[in-house]
């Protein structure tokens, strides 16, 4: 490669780029090739997520500099081929073609796994047709060496017509060589010289097709023509509809028919030719020992995917994950809760009583606390998931669970997000990124909040302790425990039904092949684990945080305004004649309850009473439920306030429990019967009451559609289920 | 009826003679290296009977039975 002075080379290479625009590098490779690790090693910790060139999924982008030249790296999703067979596979092809010549990357960085060159070279051979300069990063060279696979880098580079740089990303070996290779390839701006040749009939058809494409002649047009001819499913034709004349699309279809008559099957011919080429390339550049490879992986697999041992290890492992998110996070969450509480008190003491203090303490500090409190669970879950993913176990877990998930239209890959959602739907939804199929991922994201998360537990605990008799059924099963178990089952039973319904209606489509790689086991890299924990926690706080905070402030405003001066004046008069400390506290609480009743939120609760009466609820429960839409656990504090107990109540509070038990309708009937308690619990089990979840859904799917649809279906489902429970329950005497 | 990958016994190896069908699934299988002449090994079945673990071109894949039935072996 000629090392031309870069400013000159740049002008020659791409007229579209201003002199100080960075070179754009598209990073592509098979799944499990260590792409993310390499990406992080190249960019340092300066990467961020963002959209680029129509890449709709959040794809990482990052920068680095070599000798004063700026580079922008765009991480494309891991893929095996450039033949899109589903909308989500189109992302890489779209980025390589670019919507216009100007938006094509300057260099393609292709990652090849040295232990698996056969299959990895398939994607590379397709990249060589793009006409873009290609640089190859060879990963897993140390593992390959250990397994007796010797790669002749020089021969490989000569056969591929592209520089090949062996790297060890976790140890930062080969990174600077890779950067300079990228720089010289970008500066030279020459497409790869090697191409897989097709039979003359195919080459002619591609040439003819190229002339029918309206884009400017050149490598990009030739690449489009080839991919279009091989595009049997029509994904590319639809994607490029605006620049492809109808004539080109009909020509492609005709050419495929004509080739089929000549016994040349499209796209079968592509696969045959490429694998023949791969075999010839590997013949000169690869020498593998005769010894068995991956002996350890096979030994471990014999146990880990074993019918009995594998299942046991899986169950114990998942119980540990669940336990970890549930209990390890608790002390940190309490700490955060306490810290924000103390901060609120400290700040509150410096502000005069009134709207500003309430806004800062209850709205802003309380709202920020509601965001940060999720971080321990997110961090622990992602540490564990990344550990499992990087070690290779995650794929085995998906392998074991696939049959179960397939029965409701999903695949084994949906298992981890569902499990995580029992702790908290927020990290659960974020972990759905491991699902390659866009539709499966969307279904998983939309049913994840049905899993009974840890925020529902306080609601169950309070209502079960207060209203479910502590007796046994069938001799030995505790009724309270049984009720708690049933609440967890509600979501588990409903979620598969919703998944099936979604897969049969709005999200129906061709079955995506499962075909999941089971990579060799390896010792996970701490760098990778820590970086992921940091990245995901930060992403959550940044993006979801703003929405949660905004909602928390909104609910605060609705419960604070309008102030009723006459109520305040009345209580001030009452306070004047009282000296006992506890009587003053009682008066404060009674005033707060009355102010809340007169607030927008209280009025809304009274207004919706007719709507919640069929569920057996009074306006107080209705209002507390409304207040709980940003975060379901708010109901405890809201009930505490409305029953004049102050907002410091928790689910274990005896005071709150006895107050609820004593609450009556105006005619003296108790409000809370077991049927009402069940109706409230079932409502909370199914309802979408979590701004954090909805904000995360918006962030992960890039659209408001899924969160809105989830909110509507879950809330309707909750209402109908609570209605049924109360109507049936109260008739059979609960 | 020709034998397919799904019909192999655990730890049995066979040579692929064809990948049946001309839809996305058969192309994806071929792209992953299930090509005529390649050797494929049935490693084991998942505890619940589906999917199966197979070895092709030196790497291991989880494949559902319905997918493995596309791979005709000799």
C-alpha cells in the first residue's frame, strides 16, 4: 500500500469529504468473533452509542486518531452473510452500500476468528465485492495456536488482497499495527483486488443489471447489481426502491429465471463458489494439527449440556442469578434510598416551607433517587450476564431453554431477559439485545414487564399480611405463601399467552432460523465485564433518568397543587391550641391527607371512583393507584399519606396494616375484603406502572410505539383481571 | 426417505449430500457451511429433546430438529 501524504490522498480518494472530516470505518464480523472487545480496544473508552447511516438499532460509534488523521468507527451488528433474509439483517448491507455514494464508509474492518476461518471467510469474501478498501483483524490467534491451528498471515493476506493484522484485543496487542493498516488503506482508497469469480453467465447478468441501475457507474453500482441479483427475498430491492428503476428489479428476476434454466441456481451458486474459494485460500494459508481441538470445551460441554447435570447446573445457576439481583442489590439499594432521603432532609432544612421545598425534596431529589435506586440491580445483572456471555455459557443456557421458549413462539435467547425481569424489567429489557431476531426481541421486550418484579413485592407483602388469613389449606400449604406464589404465577401464565398473541398478529412473520453458535469456553475478560457494567448503568441513568425524573416531578405537582389556603388556615388555628408533640404530628398528617384529597390527583381519584368501584376499590385506592403509575411501589407511601399516617410507611408497617383493616365505606362496611386485596394485587401484578420500564423500552427500540402499546395492553389487562377477581371473589364470599 | 442430520445418533458423523429446499433457511444453513461434501457430527440432544448440538467445519451449533431435517446426509 502506498503511504501517500494523507491530505493529498484524501482529496484524491473522496471528493465528498471535507479535509477535516474523519475517515469512516465500518466494523463487521461474524457473531462471537470478539468484535466488541476489539472495538473498545481501538477506541478506548471514548465510544458512545448513536445512530449512523440508517443503522436503526443503537450501534456503537467511537473515534481514534492516527498521526493526526481522525477516524470514526461504526460497529455493525454481527452477521454471517450479506444476504438479508430478515429486516434486521439488512443493517450491515445498508451501511456498506450507503444511501448515496457519499455516505459509504471509507474502509471496512473485517474481523476473522482464527479458530474458525472456514465460516468467517464467507462474510469476508462478500465484503471484497463491495469495492471498499478492506482491512482484516485476526482475533483468537492465541487460542488458535494453542489448538494447533497455524495461520500463515502473509499467505492469507496475499490470497485476500488485503492487509491481515493478528491481534489480541484484551491484551492490546496488534492494536497500533491495526490502526496504521486502517490509515494506509483509507488513504489509498483502493478496493480489494481479489474477488470470487462466478460463472460467465452470472458475471454477464451482473454487468447487464448494473447498466439498468440509475446510480453512478463504479464499484458501488457493481456491488448493488451483484447483491440485487442474489437478493431472492427482495429485501434489498425494497430497501433501495427509490434509486432502483422497476426495470432493474424485473431484470434481476428474469436473470435468475434464465440462470435457473441453465442449471445455475441463485443464490446457491454464490454459496458454492465462495466455499470453493475459501477451500483454496485455506489450503495455502492454514495448517492445522491433527490433534483433537477444543478438548476442554468438549469436556465441559459433556457436563454442561448433559440431560441431567446440565439441567441441574442451569437451575442452580439461574437461582443464583435471581438471588443475586434480588438480595445482593438490596443493601446498595437501601443505601441509595437512605442517602437520597438524608439529602432530601438536609436540603429541605435549608429551604423555607412551601412549594419550592416540596418540589426540590419530593420532586427532584425523590425523583432522582427513584432513578439511581435501580443502578445496583442493573450493574449486578450485567456483570453476571456479561460473565456468562463472555465465558460462552449464555449460549448453552439458551440451548437448554429453547424448547420451552419455542412453545410460545420465542427462542432460547429470550430466556435471560425474562428471568432478569423477575428482579427488574429495566435490566431485563436491556439484556434483550442478545436476541438477533428483531421481532422476537420486540415480543420479549413487550412481555418482560409482566414478570413479577421486585417492586411488586412490597405491594403483595402489605396486602397479604393485612387481608389474607394466615391459615393452611390442604393441611400444610400456607394460604399467605400460596397467594404470594399465585401472584408470581399470574405474570408467568399471562406472558406466554401475550407472546403467542403478538407472534400471531402484529408481529407475525416468517420463522427466523434458530441456528445458534455454541462458542468455545474461555475465561471471561474482567475488562469486558467492567466496561459493560459501566456502559449499561450510565446509559440507563442518562436516558431513562430524564424521563423518570420528569414523570416523578409531574406526579409531585399533581399531588401538591392546588394548595388549599383555607385548609392550611384551619389547621394553623387548630395547631395554635396544641402543645403535645404527637398531637402536632397527627395534625400535620391530617392536613397532608386533606391537602392531597383536594389536589388534582385527589380529585382525579374521586373522579375515577365510578370506574374503580366495580373492582371493589374506593377513591383512595384509585388515587393511590394513579399516583403509582410512575413507580408501583409509590402506592405504599400514597396510602400512608391519604390515611393520615405520613408518607414514611413501608410494607412492613403494622400501623398501615391496621389502618387499612379498619377502613370502611360510608355505610360502615369494611373496604378491604380478601377479594378487594386480591383485586388490587392482581391489578399491580399485570399493570404497567413503571416509568423506568417504559423509558427503557423507548430507548431500546428507538420508538414510542412499543412502550405505548405495552402500557395500553398491560393496563387494560390489569383492569379486566382485577374486575374478574373482585366480581367472582366477592360472590363466592372472599 | 433419505437420512437427515436429525436422524443421526449422538456422536455419529456423516457427509452432507444436499441441503433440501430453496428458501431462506436452506440458504442460511449452506452459508454457515452445511455444504455438499462437508462432514457434520451430531453431538447431543438438549435435555428437552430439541434443539440438537452439532459440529460443522470445526465449530459447534445449536440447531432445531426442524432445521436439521433439511440437511440430507449420506
